C-alpha cells in the first residue's frame, strides 16, 4: 500500500478541522460490499496445492498464496477479472510473498502480500496482513475503521475501500482498478503481471480449499462458555450455529467451520476430544488442513454430551475407538463419490458434517447399510456384542442414537425421526 505521507497529513487535518457530520459521503460508513468484511480470526493457507506443482515460475508457499486469493475471490463471488486484478496486485507488491522482506513493515508501515498498512486505524495487525486469506478479504472488501486515530485512514466508521467498493471497477483498465485500492505512486506497474495472473487462475481455479477457509471463510465469533454438561439440546437447537460456544475442558478448540444440518449451512465450533482415537479422513492426525490431532472431533454443542457418554461407557469396562467424526464438505463429497458409496449421504445431508455423528470401530458385523441384527423400539439399527449394547444404552441418556440403517453410526441429529418412536424428541 504505497500511500504517501501527505495522505496521512490530510487525514489528520480532516479529523481536526471538519465536523464529522460534514464528512463527504465517500468517507461515511458502508459503501458496497465492505460492510460485510470479516474480522480476522486466523486461518492460514486457503488451498491444497499439490506438492511439487509449479505454475508460471511459482511453487510452494507462493503458489498456495495465489490459490488462497482465488479461493477467497470465489467465496465472495468476485468475477474472474476481479481475481485477476488481485493476483496482479499481489505479484507486484510482494511477488506473492516470495519477497521475504515484505513480511515485515517497510518505512510506510506496509506489509504482507498486498502491502497493507498496519498503523492504528488502518488494516489491522502484522499477523492479519501476512495471512493470505485475511489479506485477500481486505483487498476485495476493504475494512471499516473501528476507532478514530491520529494518522489513521479516517475517522471511526470510515470505510477503507476494497476493490468491490470502487465504483465502476469492472470496466476500468485493470491496472488502474488495482491502483484505486492500493493508492500507489506508480499506478501502471500492475499491468505487466496480467498474463501471469491469468495463467495462475487457469491452473488453480479448481484447487480444493482447505476446510478452515476455502468454502468456509473465517468466523470471527470469540468462543464463549461451553454448552451445559448433561443438558441434551432439542433437535431444533442442534440445527443452530454453535460458533459462539466454547469447547469444554478436556478438548481442544479447532475453530469455526462451515457445517450442514439437513442441507442448511451453519457455522459451528468444533472440538477435538483428548484421549480418544479417531482414524477417519478428517480426524486423523494432520488432516483437516493440519488441524486434526487423531482424536474425535465433534460440534461444541454436543462435546460435553459426547465426553459424558464416553466416560460412562468406559466405566463399564469399554474403551471404543472411532473411524469417523466431523467431516468437511470436501471429504463428504469424496466419500459420497456422486452416490457410488451407498453408505454415504450426499454432501450437506450427513450428520458427520454438522459434527453431530461418530462412527465406532471394531463392532461385530459387516459395515454395510441395513445390515442390522434388528431394530430397537425407537428405530435404531441394532448391532451385536456387549460394546454395542453399552454404547446404545448409554447413548440414549446423552441424546445419541444409532442411525436407523447403520449400527455403527451414532448421531445426535436423528435421521428419519418423523418415522421413529423416540419420546425425548418430542
């Protein structure tokens, strides 16, 4: 962000001499999509780039930064031309982060892949602008100033414009559109990177996003207190977002993710439960964008219930392990395989995606749907063996029942509940 010192002086003069009510409309709060800018909560890389891949001379972290910009643009419904402008800018300002000195503030206090100002009253912290996801969000959406600071971008409520806030940016010459955001003293130097930017889009547009930010974004809600232990939520409550909840003691907060309850997207906080073993695609250690710890991962809303349930089962002499818990959208799509896997629900409709289901390993019987040994009066698919019986009888106490067609799959959002006879669902 190569804005000269004169702009800072002007901003201070405006603050001192002009009453807030007389500030022109372009300085007023709001203005385009900037109102929806997401506060920072820490997300890191945005996309999984195949190891060893090289595009237009970029590889490794720089390629991942490019993929991050593309994924954020797609999430915000930015046109391909807008994403191209963002890439052109990041190439010029930091060589997509390859220029290591751009990670530290320069003489103007600009840093990160877009060289965004980190003085009070500007874009945020050094951590934010060095985060490729957050910095891309700031480039596209801008930021509303939270407090009046001498030398800041403007008074409290002023919206630092992002690309989407610039009137007519879609029809501007691309390098000038970039400069409208950056305020550079060299407005034409972005143009030379247009060809490389388009090549990056062509090669990376289908890069799969990491769960924590690709199709999810970043939820800024700070975790509060965990859900009350021993209190089973209603089915309606289970369908609600849980981003504002905290994770209980004995678990690790893995942050907020985009989830699904019966086809509806919600934001949930997920918790990794200590002293459990889970080997599934998204719970195996190092999976889920590096977040997973090899432990069971469940929604914060039911984490206390899961922990009490497991404690109860262990008191009976059993220590179950698990083969699946929370799943990302990408994982569910891969498991479903377009419907080829008859055990898997289509994306958006698996209770694993809401963090409301776990699959237990090592139970007797073949893990095929409807391979039940019978059905309980509540409609649960029965399995055999003492472990299953302990899981079932104890699970009922904590709101978890087996699926009506899968004896190994225990869930809190009860599948086909309109056809099942479960008094505590009423």
